[in-house]
C-alpha cells in the first residue's frame, strides 16, 4: 500500500504550469515540522509535492506561501538526465486530496478590518 498523509506549510507561492491540452500541474514543497526542538529552534523536513488537475487548481485558488495544509496522496519516485548528463533521482508526494487548514479569503477580511 502506498499512502501518505502530511500536514505542513507551503514553502513557495503557488504556480500552475500547463502541460498539454487542458492539463495543469503544481510543483511545490511542504515544510513538515519534526517533533522536538533543536537548540536553534524547530526543525522541519522539506517534502517535494506535485498536484495535477482539479487539485492543483483548488490549491491555486485557496492557498499561498506559508499556508498550513493537510495533504493525502502517495509517494512517487522518478529520474531524469540533466544538462550535465547526470541521472537525477527524485522522490516526491503526489497529492490526491488537499485539506485547507487556513483560508486566505478569511485572512484577507481579517486584515482589512
């Protein structure tokens, strides 16, 4: 079984890329807090994420950099050859569902009051 659930903060602003006819993809990183604290503050793991289609569009509408989200999906590994002709291996989370733990529209209303 290949299932994963993570809660963390988005590291970058949301950007969708079109990859073919009516296909969009979102690539970002999720900062997931580690238990306990180190001397210099809290620690986090930085997990690459990829979302496709409707999930990606929803994340673009309701999320921004720094927002806390809950994600469910699966782990995927892949590789490619870079410009230097070296093989690069990637392990990332493919997002199937997003749970909005912060709403940017609510935050914007609170800031404007």
